[in-house]
C-alpha cells in the first residue's frame, strides 16, 4: 500500500470510529507492545497483526465524583457495551477494505485467572495499548490518563493486519512528581509506588452487594481524587 493510501485509510478508520461514538482514537504499532506478557501480545490474538487501534469514551465527571454507586456501575456497563459496539463496527468497516480486524472485549476477563491471588488479565491490556497509541499516559494509579479528561475514560482495542502509521506517544509524565493522592486514597492500600495494583486487595473492597443481592462495582476513589482533567 502506498503511503498516501495508508494515510487516507487511517483517517477514514478514525473518522468512522468517531461517528460510531469513540471520543478518542489512536494507532499503535504491534512492535511497541512487545513488552506485554506472553499470551497477551497482539500476535497471540492475530498472528499477522501489524497495528493495534485504541478507542476511548469519556465518563461524565459528575458520575465519578458525585454520583451514587448505582449510577457509576450503570455507566461502566453502558460504556462497556458502547465500546464493544465501536470496536465491532470499526472492525467490520476495516474488513470492507479486505483487511483482518478483531475487536478485543472491552471488559471481559479471559482465561487468565489465578483463584489464589485473584489476579486476572484481559486478552490485551487496553491501557497499555492506549498509551502506545498516544491516547494518554498511565498514571500512578495505573489507570490511563488523557490530558483532556484525566483517567475518566473507558477503553477498548482492535488488532488488525493493516499496517497503519502509528500516532505519536505522549512523552511527558502527566502525574506531578510529588502527587500521591490516588495511592493515599485507596482504603485497602492496593496501589503501590510502582503503578502496580494488588488485585486481591482491590477486589476485596471494590464491590458492593445491594440488599437484593446484585453486586455492583462501586469504589472508584483512586479515579475520583485525581485532579487531572477536572474543570
Ligand atoms: C484485571 C482488571 C482489573 C484488575 C487489575 C487492574 C490493573 N491495574 O490492571 C482490578 C480488579 C484491580 C481492576 C480494578 C479496576 N479497574 Co479494571 N480492568 C481489568 C482488565 C479486565 C484487565 C487489565 C489487565 O489485563 N491488566 C494487566 C495487568 C493486570 O497484568 P499485570 O501482570 O498486573 O501487569 C504488569 C505487567 O504484566 C505489565 N503488562 C501487562 N500488560 C502489558 C502490556 C505491555 C505492552 C507492557 C509493556 C506491559 C504490560 O504491566 C503490569 C505492571 O507491571 C481491564 C480491561 C482490559 N482488557 O484491559 C480493566 C480496566 C483496566 N479497568 C478499568 C477500571 C476503570 C477499573 C476500576 C476503576 C474499577 C471500577 N470501580 O470502575 C478499578 C481501578 C483500579 C486501578 N487503580 O487499577 C479500566 C481502566 C480505564 C482507564 N482509564 O485506565 C479498564 C481498562 C476497563 C476498560 N475497558 O476501560 N481492574
Ligand atoms: S478501585 Fe478502590 S479499592 Fe480498587 S484500587 Fe481504586 S481505590 Fe483501591
Ligand atoms: S492522583 Fe496524582 S499521582 Fe495519582 S494518577 Fe492522579 S495525578 Fe497521578
């Protein structure tokens, strides 16, 4: 494919994803994700992969900061479905040009689960993809932070054998050096100083059981206290 054709297709794909509801899109080369754990590399999902597309949708600040747990949980479920739709529709769009494209589940755990440590991994880590695609940078809370809306975005990825021009990454750290608000805010001290989250500790606090038995994802203190993107 010629460079001009490549650029044109990249713009078309990004525009399409935006019309389907993506607020941000970025392209990462599969090489930039080489550091992913075995089984979670782009080529484990599509052997002929060349690029990984990241899409993000913002969450209203008021839901994260002020909303009841039920609204927050509902927002997480809505965005999960919408992002899965964005990645599905964009993959079909890419297939019209006769390239392969696989949408990776926004938030379903895959077979990688250790019941002892309660450590799980997604098929691919969307936040690592988003960072490599220039959508944002991972903060000390280990979440993907965008300069525009901070960590208040949800993510999805698409792997494709289409060789798209990667977007530039954000070079500077978005966390102020002395900020530890997210680390201090976690009631179960699940976040260490190396962007690492102890899943068992987080899972012990993150969920709330409602009187009728429904379990909702309620804790988001490490998101809420982060000042980036708040206006
Ligand atoms: C498992 C999981 C969790 C776990 C672990 C979270 C974590 N920090 O990774 C737990 C249960 C703790 C969790 C909690 C939450 N989660 Co969660 N979670 C996921 C899920 C399903 C998989 C994440 C994953 O695989 N991480 C990889 C980690 C677990 O593997 P690891 O061995 O620990 O990783 C180390 C290395 O292996 C290496 N690594 C791993 N992959 C890669 C890839 C590359 C290229 C490189 C170089 C290195 C590398 O880096 C790690 C650090 O050393 C994703 C969806 C997805 N598919 O991405 C959502 C996701 C990360 N969660 C999300 C959210 C919002 C939350 C919560 C706020 C829940 C809530 N109440 O709403 C909390 C926040 C807690 C926190 N501060 O992280 C969002 C984050 C959005 C954002 N802006 O970043 C995601 C992306 C879901 C989505 N579709 O948007 N979650
Ligand atoms: S979601 Fe809650 S429990 Fe989990 S790391 Fe963040 S603050 Fe801690
Ligand atoms: S609260 Fe501070 S340290 Fe934590 S992610 Fe936000 S800016 Fe970074």
